[in-house]
């Protein structure tokens, strides 16, 4: 009831509120009778629709209020974010400014610190303390990289690498330590393996062919053919002139001149039309010193062949000092008269030019003749002789060598080259040249002597002794060799004793006495040679002792005083050197070496 009354009150109020605007409507539509009921129905409809309208309005108001609050909050957020971003920007700009200021301050301090490291690194680099310097430059490069620090780092690292490689090379490799027990065990295992494999191989070999036992035969070496071998070969080919020539040369080497002569005479009888047989016989007669018979044989050879090379070469080599000079001149003149346009005429004219001292004309004629007769190396040899007499040593040497290339068996070319080297003071090469002559003609004792003398002057005492020993087999009483060979042996004995080989020194001294027991004849010469040898080696004290030994044996030996003076001069003892040279001139006024040294000392003002 109470609710109904409240509802009625509300309806009345509501009607008053709602109906107020519609008061004019009844005046207009009063004519209609049912207006009251219609109004009531409208009021009911409106009353029923108040609550939903009210709720929708509330919902709309709430939604609008939410939207407004959201907008306000978003606006606040945006304004706060804007404020925050602006504050952040301001703070970051402030930080950047502070960082720049700090960076400027820190960069200055870093540069100063890097400079300190660089200065200290340079000092250590100069003091060769490379590792410390490298650390300093690396620290400086980390702080402030630059080209100078980089270059120093690369340079010092290279130096340290080289030093480490050298140290590695210097360090000796340690020898691996081996244990005896381990080696013994390995050897035992290897031995067992070998025995097992040998047994297996033995079992396998049973199924193969039986092993053939090898019977060793005695081997006999034949370094040199015997006389019987040459004779057998010559008897098997009696018509072969080359085999007969080898037999004749073998007889000549062994000094069996009569058998060699028989061989050549038989060949002349069998091969009379061959100029070689006459040349072989003529060369034998020339070696024996029978120049008349040699001339006859050479003439027969040239009658058969005017351009016979071997005979013309043999005639071309005879010089002023040769005992066969007249014989060769007569043969060439006779052959030139028979063949004026032949090589014999050219040889004769060239010889005349050389004998008259017209060396340039002789060289020009020899060159033309060599072009006309290219097979005749005699013209090249004469050209070398003319160059040598003219003083053109290099051209003479080249001509001798060219002649040897054209005919390696041309004895006189080898002899001329050996003499040329000896005059030049090239004693080793001179000995080799004389050795070629000995190889071609073992009976040439002069070449053997010169070969030994060349080795002696080259201070090759052992080689000189061996060459002269061979010479004494051909001529046991050679006077010069019996004086020089003991000197070589005695020098060897002293050198062996000095080098700590007393047994070899004793044997060498015994050999010296066996060659010539008269030591007084050769001992001063040995000490004189030793003094010069030690002088050239710079062993001045030993040189003076050797010369004093000479003076004890022969007090008036002028050459010993001269050598002693040279030794003093090399020791810068000029007054003693002059005194020794003056003493040498007092003993022998013709001592040219002492005179020359005194003149030299005056020019030098000492």
C-alpha cells in the first residue's frame, strides 16, 4: 500500500512535470472524447519507459566519462612523456658536453702518457733492451696509435725473431740418451726376427732350383802392359805400322835403343813409301845425338811428302840453343829449294826473321802461313816463340796453348809453355807443363829436372822429392839432383818435427843421407831454403835461426846475410837489415840483391 501511494505520488508529480507542456493540447483537441484515456496510456507508456531511458543515459554518461578520463590520462601521459623526453634530451646533451670536456682532458693526459712510454721505449731501444722497449711501444700504441710506434714495434719484433733464430741455431742439439738395456732388448728382438725370416726363406727355397755354388777365381790386375805384351801384339800384326811404332816407343821408354832401332829399320824396309817410317827412324837418331843420320831420314820423309806434318813440325821447333839447329836448317833449305811454294820455304823464312830479331815480321809471316796451311801447327808454335822474344807474354801463352790444342802430342809446345810459366814465377803450372813433356818423352831428363825444380821453388817438397827420385832411376849420378834432393828431404824432416811427427821426420832425414851422405855439401843450402820459406810464411824468428845455421856452417855466405837482412827489414829492424846487407857486400861486392835492397832503403828514407 505504501508502495502504491508512493507510486501514485510519483505519477502525479511526473504527470505534472510531463503534462505541463501538453496543456495546450487539450484545448486544441478537446473535441475528441477519448483524450483522457489516451493521455493516461501515454503516461503509462512513458512511466514504463523511464527506467531504461535512465539506464541508457547513465551508461552513456559513464561511457563519456570514461572516454574523457582516458583522454585526460592519455593527455597527461603524453605531456609527461614529452616532459620526460625533453628532460632526457637536456640531460643527454649535458652529458655529451661533459663527456667532450672530459674527453678533451683525458686525450691530453693520454698523449702525455703515450709520449712517456715512447721516450722510455726509445731509450731502451738505444740501450738494446729490446723486450722492454717493445712493451713500452705496445702500451703507447694502445693509448695513442701512430706510425712511429707501429714502425718501432715491427722493427723490434724482427730483431727479436732474428735473435731467437740465432739462439736456436747456436744451441746444440742434445744427443738422445739411449739406455743400454733398451738397445739390448731391441737387438735381441731383431735377431730373433732375422732368424725366423731366415728359416722361412730356407723352407721356401727347398721348392726352387738348387743353389749353384760360386767358385772365386783369382784376379790379376794389369796396370801397365809388359814388354811381352807389346812384342806379342807386334808379331801378330807385322804389317801394322801403328803396332810397330808402339813397340818401338816401349823400347825407347825402357832405354833399349838397339831393339827400337831394329824395329824402325824393319819398318823402313817394309814401308819405304810411307814417310812416317822414315820420320820414326830420324827421331830415334836425333834422340841418340846422331844428327847426320837423322838429317838423312828426315830428308827421305820430305822427299816422299813435301808437306809431311810430323817432319816439318820437328824441323820448325829447333831454336838458337838447340844442338840440332844446323841440321834442321839444312833440311828446310833443301826442301824449300825443291818446293818454293811449300810450307818448308815459309818455315825457313820465319826462322831467319826470328834469328835476325825481326819478330813482328816473323809473326805476320807465321799468321799468313797458318791461314794457308791450317793443319801445320808449327807456324803457331813459331808465332808463340816470336811473341815470347818480343815480350808479349799473354799472346805467347795463348799461341802455345793453341798449338797444343791442334796437336796434344807436340812436345815442344808443352816445353815452351812450361818454360814460359817458369819465367813468370808460376811454378805449379810450370811443373804441370814439364810433366806433359815427361809423359810424351819419359827419356827427357831435362824436363824431369825442371819439373822437380818447379815443385821445389813452389815449396812442394814432397812432390819435388818424388820427381827427382824418378830421375835418379834414369841417371843415378845427376850432380844437381844429388845436391837438391837431400835438401828437400831435410826440409821435410824439419817440418815433420815441427808439426809433431818425429817418426816421419826421422825417415826423411835418413832418406836425405842415403841420397848424399856428405851433409856439408847440401845442408847449408837446405837451411838457406828454409830461411826463405819461413820468411815468406811470416815466421821471422824461425827464418833468422835458419840463416844463422847457414852462417855457422859457412861464415862467409853472402846470400845468408842478404836473406837475414830481408827478414830484419820485414820485422821493421831497418838498421840491422842495412848492417846485414853491407856485410853481404863486403863478402861479395857483386851481390846484386844486397845492392838493390840498400838502394830501396835509401829511397824510402829509412
